[in-house]
C-alpha cells in the first residue's frame, strides 16, 4: 500500500471522529499516528516503532469505536506491508 493510501486511511479516521469532542484516547491516537507517519514528500523523521503502540490502541478502541478500529487495523496492516 502506498503512502497516499495510508494518508487516505488517516483522513478516514478524522472523518469518523467527526465533529464530536475528541476524547483523550482519540487525541492520543491521532498524535501517535502523526508521530509515526508523515505527509508525502516530507523530510520529517519518523518514530521507528509505531506498531506496538498502534496495536495497543487498537485494543482500546475495539469495543467502543468499531469503525475506528477497522480503519486503524487497515493502517496497521498498511504499515506492516510497507515494512515499518
């Protein structure tokens, strides 16, 4: 999966959270994703170990936010397929 597809998945997470007030867990998720990914063409250094944190967060979201969990699962799979 390309970085563009990953960017689309992260955009989908933003859409799923919509206009509701973000919980601390949601804020943490989006901050973690920002630390582990970057916009296409950016020279920003990435955190070298994103999967452990993101997989833990996936467990946290599964019960309360099933759609978010599904998209986050796709993000994790994408990162694994990219060799991250």
